[in-house]
């Protein structure tokens, strides 16, 4: 692969574990993950799923230096019936010595307790079994842009953000305590989050932006990290910058999914505006 493309690995499912009724932990293994370099606390991978349930094929990296953009053009050129689905997920844990990666999948739709529409990735995760094969590209940084390496002290998100929130908390400097506001379906979906004072929001019992409005922020400068459903993320960011007066460089935010749109659907104008607002990281800080 050309230098600016992260590595591609074909991975086998070696572990499947229910975490909560709506979240399934899947462990992936491949010799290609041996020595994989962690890149950020909220590192993401692209997961490729074959439409026929077999081994996904992804195009080789272009030799002409066109990098990620050139590779993506090739991916889109694969006829739709053969093109694997590509979805973004967080690396919950990476063990480069064992060549293993843990990913926590939210099961949405298809009769799951949260209702809504299913998608190929949630459907795959609900049925995944030992020996299944997926493609993995990455890891790459997701939204982490800490000015001057400042630790995150406010974490906001829904269950899709829980893997990143848990990983970020595990990497906080000793003695740092964060506040987390997390929306899940109900009490059965709550997870242990050591290192944070957690405010759980149960769907139907209030909204994520309202819960953030009600929360007391930690004292002193706050670097906030926000991810989850895109419109909720926007509302939370607007509140933190507009009403709480946080410097916008101190609010890292990423829409992880869009209501009624799949990850194959084109970006909306609002998505493009969000990308424009995501400022580059200061020199030396993690960026994505
Ligand atoms: C950087 C990044 C990291 C992410 N990390 C994780 C992770 O670790 N774990 C995880 O589970 N997800 C994670 N996500 C979110 C995940 O990529 C999306 O939820 C994705 O849409 C799932 O693909 P799908 O094939 O299941 O559904 P799609 O085919 O993309 O969508 C089908 C339908 O389902 C709806 N939908 C999608 N997600 C949800 C949801 N969570 N709840 C209810 N409805 C939904 C869509 O609006 C659409 O109507 C991450 C996203 C990003 C960008």
C-alpha cells in the first residue's frame, strides 16, 4: 500500500461475547495486525463485509501516489453487487503482539430493543460466528484533537461512542477525572466507565443535548469530545461553544451515524459544514 494508506488486513473472528442486550464484542485476529501501531485513543477502522457473507475483496492501493482518494475511486469502481460494505468502527482494544483487535458493535434495528432500521454491519454483528472473515483498514485517528495534549475532561455520546469513551478514559493521565454524559436505551445498556462521573441518559427519558445542558462542567479549562448521532452531536457542540463559552478548538466532535441515512449515503450539506468546522490539530497533537 502507498505510504499514506493505513494497512489492510483480512481478519478472522476469534471471539464473540454479548456485552449488553444491544452491544456485541467481537475479537478479530490476523497476522497482519502483528505490530499494528495504535494512533489515538479514539482510533477507528474501516470494516469491510462481503455481500455474500464470504471473504471481502478490496482493491489494491494505486501505484500512482493518489493515496486514499485514489484507492476510494477504485473501491467505488467495483460493481455494486461485488463491492463489500464499508463501515466505521472504533478499536476498543488492540494487542499488536497477539495480532488481535476488539470491536464493540451496537445491534440496531431488526427487532433489537432500540428499534429503528438495521444495516449490514449491525446485521452481521448480530450473527457473527467464530471463523467469519472481514476486511479491516486502519487504524486511523477519529476525532481526537487535543490542544497541547490536554486530557479530555468532558465526554459526550451515545452507545456507538461508548467504545471510544471507554478507551479514552483508560488512557487519561493518572489523577485526571472526567465527566461523561452517555445516552443508551436503558439501564441494561450501561457499562462500567472507571475514571469518570457518568450521567446516563435513557432514551425516551430526555435528550442528550438537554442532559449536557444540565450537567456541571469540571472546573478550569475543559477539552470536550463529542460523538454519536450527527444531529445530537451538532446540538451538543452548539451548546458547549455558544452557551457554555468553550473555545471551539477545545470541542472535538464527530457524527458517528445519521438518522435515516446509511453510511453509503452521500454527505449532506450539514455534514460538509461539520467537516469544515473540524479544525486541524495544533502541531504535535493527535488529529483526524
Ligand atoms: C469514527 C467512527 C467510529 C464508530 N465506532 C463505532 C463503534 O465502535 N461501535 C458501533 O456500534 N458503531 C460505531 N460507529 C457507528 C457505525 O459506523 C454506524 O452506526 C453505522 O451506520 C453502522 O452501520 P450499519 O451497516 O449497521 O448501518 P447503516 O447501513 O449505515 O444504516 C442503516 C440504518 O440504520 C440507522 N443506524 C445506524 N446506526 C444506528 C444506531 N447506532 N442506532 C440506530 N440506528 C442506526 C441509519 O440511520 C440507517 O437508517 C462509528 C462511526 C464512526 C464514524
